[in-house]
C-alpha cells in the first residue's frame, strides 16, 4: 500500500484517535484537527493528500469546511464522514466536490480500501498530467505546433542550429510559419536576450530599403530632419531576420553581401564606418536556386545565406497536425471573442482534413477565427468554415444549338398565336426562313 498524508477532522476525540490509529497501522502519516478552524490552519501550513471530515461539527460544519478547502486546493480529496440519517447531506457534499463519503459505523478494512482507492486515483491523475505535459513538450516548440514527423524534424533542426552563430535560410510556402521558426532559433540561441529585428524585404519599397537597413544622418536627404539608426544597427547583439529575402533588388543585394562579409556599413549620408554584431536568418517562399540561374539573385549572396537551410513543410504535407492546430486556434479565438464555443464538430473537422489548404497554417488560422465569429452553436459546423464545399447542383443534360433554337421558335410562335409575320419580325428573320425552320425542326401548332 502506498503512503499518504492524511488529516482527520472531527470534534469527537475518540473518533479522531480511532481513525488515526487505523490509518497509521496502514503506514500513512496522519494528523488530526478538532474543528474546521484548526483544520484550515493545518492546511495552510501543510498540503494533505486526503482529508477525512465529519459533517456534523460545531461552529464550522463539514460542508463549510469542504467549501473552504476546495477554494484553496481544488485537487484535495475530501471524504465526508456521516451517520446513516444524513445521507442526503453526504450527497450534497459530493455535489460540492467531496471525493466520497463513509457511513458510521464502518469497519477498518472499509476505510483502508477507500484510502487505497483514492491514492491510486491520485497517482493515475498525476501520471496523466505528466503524460499530457510530455505530449505538449513534443507537440509544441515555442509558438509552433506539430506532432507530425515533418514538424518534429524541424524542431530537431532548430534545437541543433540555434546554439551556433551560423546563418540560416528558411524556405517554404507562404503561411507555413517561417517567421515563427526564425523567432524560435533566436529564442534558443545565446543571443536570446538581444533584439530580434525583422526586415520584411517584400514590404519595403526598393528606394527606401537602403535607409531602412543602414539608417541615415541628419540632412542626408530632404526629409532627414534628424539622424536615424537602421535595422542593422538596431540588431546589434541580437538577430536580424530578413523575411522574403527573394524580393530584394540587385543593387541592394550587393550592399547587403558586403555587410554580411565585413559587418561594416555606413549610414546614408555618413562617412563614419559602423560595426554591428548580429546573426542573420533569412526566409523566402521563392526558389532562390532558380532565381540564381535566372540571374535575378546573386549566387555569392545566396551561398552566403545558405550556410544552414531547411524547408518549412506545407500544411498539406502535415495533415495530422490539423486537429491540433485547429483546437489551438479555437481556444485562442473563443477566449479573445468571448464566444461560448466548446469544440469543432466531426463534420467540420472532416472538411478541414480533406481540404488542401493552399494558404497553409495562416489560412487555417483565419478559417477558425471566422468560424468562431459567425458560428451560431456551441460547436463549429461545416457551414461556419469558408472552405465548406456544398455539393454542386445536379447537372442538366447539355443542349445543342439546334435544341435551343427550336425551343425559342416554338415559344415565339405560341406567344403570337402562330402569326407567322409577327413571329418572323420578332425573331429578326423573313417569313420564308421561318417556314424553313418550322419544317426543319418539325414544329407543329398545338391546340
């Protein structure tokens, strides 16, 4: 039998002593308290695995003590002790969070079995919590989530490369989480306490890129009212993340290569050389090797960036992560929007699993956010998702041009009461042509 720390709370001395003696013989560490107030003082100083509480006590009864204990320690196992005539009160205590109850009088063996069952239950709960935490450790890395083999390989690569100073190139489709991977590398590197400076090369106009990266001196150009530090200078001691590096122009590629090689640069309009110590991580959704072959990206810059590289897998390549990601986004957006949505319905999850997600994790995130906003029930339904594909209407047999013309002539003739002259005018043809078509299509006047 496993040992537990037990507190017995009863205002009858003989009951406290008897229970303590029985439980101590089973090897448990037992303390006693003559009242609810005394029990609360002991609980404030020591955490007990099990509390045996008599329901009927003076001043503070067992139900009130149960409530106070659960407020401070929701996981405490409280067993209520009651006489036969107070079963209704014991049931009320169970509803309030009691683990079980004992009816007086009871045998020592009954008490031992109950305590052992509670201990086993607590051990199982701790093991489940441990396994849950272990699973969480395997499926979450910084802000990234994934239990699939491709994502586990990414996690391992990040752990391997983060402690080094090597330049890293992250490739992959849009929305796969390249920025999150870069941030994780920084967070696990020796530079974690330094700045993480992001430069979105695709969002900064080419004519502004130089001043954004290198900064400028006061008076360097018309709007330069005061000196401004560039991103390179700000990144000193930390990490410079060049996102969408494939969008950078050829002229800036030359300047950037020079900085990466020498770590020396000048502010725009400046003459004083500046040095900055930073690690470089770059990311792109473009095929840089092809860009090099097409002479749109310098090969020397590419090799300078591609010291260590890895590809972020698309969501289509890691579909087993969809339920995990969807649940994560559901919890996040229901909390932010204060919406009472409990889960994602099976049908909605099926829709998500068969969809290809061209926008990857970012598209999934947006889909769950929309579903939380528009959902009308406590679970996400297929129609709440922007990806929901309703079955197409049944196809009607295709009609050829003759069938269409025949139906139209018949309609015009019927509308004119088979007045040939009027019908020919409506159709924009002469009477002889109309007669020919009536004969050709075998159109007959109906009664």
